[in-house]
C-alpha cells in the first residue's frame, strides 16, 4: 500500500510539473486563465508533497515526527481545499469569461478558505479536524465533517454556478464540470471510504490533463491578438453544421436551426497601419473586438475572419439593422471617449444560412463579402486622424 501511495503521488507530481512547464513556455493571450490554471497546479503539488510527508512520517515515534505530521496535515488540508476552489474559479472563467461572476465566486472562495485556515490553526491546540495519537497515528476528530463540507463545497457550488450560467454555455459548463469536479471528487470519496491513497491523485491528475487539452484546443481556435475565434474555428463550426444537417436529413428529422451571418470590415484600416504604424493597427483591431464582444449575446459567435474582417454568427433569422445600429452607437461612444489617433468605422453585410436549402457556405461568404463592399463603396468614408510623431498630438 505504501509503495502504491508513493507511486501515485510522485507520478502525479511529475505529470503536473510537465503540464505546468509546457503551459509556462507557451505564449497566451489570456494571462488570467494561465494564472488560475497554474495556481491549481501549484496548490496541488504542495498538497501532494504534504501527502507524501504524511505517508512517510505516520506511525514513526518522536516529537519531531509529531510536529512534522501536524505541518504536513495542515498543509495538505489547506492546499487541497484551495485547489478545489481555484478549479471552480478556473472552470467558470474558462466557460463564461465574465469577470464580475469570477469576482463573486472568488469572494466566496476566499471567505470559506479563510474559515478553513482559522480552524486548521485552532486544530494545533484543540483537535477539530484531526489529532495525532500517542504513536503518531492519524485520528479523525469529532468535527472532521466540517473539513469535508468546506473542502468539497466547490462541488455544490459548481452545480449552483451551472444553474446561473448563460443558457448558451450551459452544455460546455456541465461537461467540463462533470469531467473535472466529479472525477476528482470520486477519487477523494474513494480515498475517504478506503482510508488509503488509491484514486484521489491519479484521478485529479487525469482531470488536470484533460483540462489542459481543453486549453490547448481553445487556443488553437482563438485569434491571439483579439481573443475572438479564428478562421479555423469558423470553418470547423460550419463543417459541423453541414454534417449535422446531413445526419438530420438522412433520419428525416427536424432540420437544424437557421443562422444569420454578418460580416464587418473596418474602414480605413490600411491607412491606420500605413500612417500610424502596425502597433496602432493592432490597437484598433483589439478595440473593435472588444466592442463586438460587448454587443453580442452569449449564444452568438464572433470571429476574426482575416485581416480587418470580422464575422458574427447569430442563431435565428435576425435583421441586421438593430444589431448594426447598436454596434455603430458603441463605436461612436468609443471614438468620442477614447483618446485614439484614429476613428473606428465599419462597413457591413448580412446573409441567412438556411440548412437544408442547398446553400454552400463558400457561396454565402462570397455573397456577404460582396454586400459588405457594396456598403463600403456606397459611402466611401475617409475619416481617421493623422498622428504627428514629432509633435505627439492628433490632428483631424
């Protein structure tokens, strides 16, 4: 049993270190996501070493061993609980990308972990969670159940988090939550029932590896400059829609939902790049992406299609007028409030994608592209600010 415990512990440490090292060397557009994920890895590795110390020291005589056991067990209970809460934060942010939601969950996590820390400190003098016997054996105290409630509250909190998550993201949230939290919890419960070191760390490490695959998959489908989906992601999604339609057609079932495709092109983007430099061009693209993201629904998809072109996919047959009007209002507010040496303006076009009507996505994209350039040519705007680098001020 002892050798198996060490194999599972140090095997898990090695895998987690490899995952962390690989993620650190990768460039990522989302530093908060990386911070949360690496925090989970850091807490887990500390917990694993504390667990190893617990296994190594238990049932050996001596006052120094007793002190070591108290330290190991306190670190173990503190960092395992902390890792579960950070996992909850990571999953919520990965799925929803909502800072306000994340702050609320973080406050709850900090409060509960603070309670856990206080009880662990008190436990040194008055057994609450555990006690160390005469022969340095671990003994559960009368209020050990409080530790279980605090440690596994993220499981309950995860279900609540799913209940209040946006409807369009709920499927991803459920799948990620079930495969991570419940897989890990199954190992922890088995560890409690069998009072040994059997499944907790192997299952937790498997869940972390699965999560890392999720991260890599998302980053291959994300434009690194704007954080929107990239063209590969768009093509993958369209192929999925076409394949789904073929399956439904073969089964004579109800056809898949319709989609509204809107293409947006930034006016005078070449002039911004040529006059102000590519750094300002990057800022313009990032500003445009933020405005688009702020004016679409959770169920919509925003894609940087290429260069200064963006595509928004919205389920249903939706008139573009209301959406474009809202977007232009946001652009106007941005131009008036942000001190940029350029102004953001757009041209646009929209088409409907109707599965089952024999439409080819290549033809639809050519059509929406033509409509967008027709809108651009109708107005022929040249409205940007020239930047005088020598004077460091914007001129109209």
